[in-house]
C-alpha cells in the first residue's frame, strides 16, 4: 500500500530540485520513496544515491525524525504524511 510522503529538501539540494523546498511522492517503503524522488528529480540522484543503490556516505536520511541507515529496513514504517528529510553531513573541526 502506497502512502503520500513528503521529502523536505535543504538549500544545498535545491539546485538539483528546481528550487523546490519539498516534494511529495507515493511510496510504500523508504527505498521506493527515494526511488520516486530521484525519478522525479534525476539530477538529484548522484548526490543522494551511489552506483550500488545505497545512500551516499555524506547523506543522512530521517523519516519522521528517525535516522535511517538502511534503505531496506523493515523497522521503519511509512505512513500517510510521513516526512523524510535528506541532509548533507557536515565535516570539519
């Protein structure tokens, strides 16, 4: 069963999303949500997903404020109106 979920996109990703702050997609899992996002915004794909289909190492993904480390995790249930936040990890010291 697919749900309407919304990606919140920080300013660092907006050049690849036509300036949109959020994008709503239909998805049944975290993986299908991310696939729907990059299908809709193809220029975003290489900045979020690596060639093997995993999150880039410098990207953090949160679903309803819970950090996701595995796109295939069954522990994270999407519900209608879930919010997914993609954040670039900060480096430095």
